[in-house]
């Protein structure tokens, strides 16, 4: 075994419980350069990620008002006080930023598959860490918790969806992206919320006067007749009675009786031109189809805390 290390220190410096690889199994030790020992893919070292300091919430920068924030805001409306939540990589990361901006992050436990529980999960190339985490456990233990049904709700990405409510995030043509922890998380969470833009590749959206304006449509459709790879089975979820929601910047869908049902549409979006004509299958249109909350499409805060506590401000 070859162990790459950042420093060589005197033998016995580490507490025995901090040792993960015993010296008896190591054959060679290589001292790496600092750039080979980043804490995350983007950060050399942040003491907040290590739990050495606590960060003041006001020091975090809110997300700009764009499709990512619209989706994250609508997704955050599914949060409940006391819930245990998983956030996947990519679009779902924005839910943590919205929760922090709205000062509701302390009302539930946000978790990541890498081990953090509580606090504010980081996004981008820092994903996998969290600021002000209450606990950081080892990843296998986190998945034991997930597999045992510990999650109330999970927010995952949406790359492809088909008419049966199946989701693909793992294979596209000859490119195998892999499923990661997606299957474990989605199969065992009480509720699942898939988050992603309606189309991909060059989508340009503006938000003006509380309304969504699609300036340029994406080149690739996500709502297709049949996904290339089934990473999440809508049919199996329907059999189990699992609650499933699909959130985009212009529309919200639910899986009801095994069918994808359009339940909400963004203010400013055209039902036929911006939604139905951009899908390879025809969804069921709910008789109670309603606009997405206008609070989602404004610069100011949403009053999410009041909504979560039953005030129905949104």
C-alpha cells in the first residue's frame, strides 16, 4: 500500500481513534504537494467545512434570481419543520441556499450523502461539505441511515423524464455518468422531489415583473417518451404509493396513479407554446391547474418561514 500524505509528523501524533489506515498495512509514504490535498474540488481549506468555526448566516451570498433559484424556491416550499432532508448534487443544492436566505435552515435537518447532518450544505465544487454542520458521520453510516428509511424527503436532479415518470441521470448515449447514491436515496425516502430546468443546452430565461420570459429555448428536451436508462422507476414508485414531484422553472408535475400530471404553471409561461409543445408526450393536465406562486419570481424574500409554519403566505 502507498499512502499519499500532506505532512510527515512524529509517530504517535494522532489520537488512535483518528487513525483510518493503520501503519502496519502501509508499505510506502509519499509526501504530496499542497495542490494535491485540496479539501474540496475548489477549496484548499475552509475551517467551517471542518467544523472548526461557525459561520454567521448573514455572511452567505443569496442566489441570483435565475432558473436555478426559481426551481430551488419552489422545491423549498416542500420542506416541513422537523423533516430529515437529503440534497443531491447539482440543481438541488440551491434548496440549501434558499433555506439559509429565508432563515429556515434550522427548522429541519439538511443532509448530504457524504456524511454532513444539519447546517447549510455547500454547492458547486464544494458540494459534499456543509457549513455549521451539527454532525459529520462516515459515508457508509449515512447510507445505512438512508437505507433504513431515515429520510422524510429527498431532492434530486432531473436529466430525463418520460411519460411513466421514470427518471434517467445515469446514462446518455455512450456516456455512462453512473447513478452514485441516487438509487439508494430515491428508493428509501418517504417523498422525492426531482429538480431541473425544463430543457437543457442554451436555455435563456429572464424574470421581469414577477413573470417568466423564455428568451431562448434549450437545445435538448428532457421530457421524452422513453428515458435511455431507468435510474428511478415511476412505475415502482406508483405501486408503492410514494409521493413524487417534478419541478422545473416553468411547470410543476406530480406522479398520480402512475401518470405524470401537470399541476402548476409559471406566470408568463404559455401552456401550449412553452410546455406541451416542448414535450415528447402529453401529460395529464390537472383540473386544478394553477399558477406557481408569484413570490417565487420576485427579488425579495419569500416569507418561506411563515409558509412552512402554516401561515400560507405564498
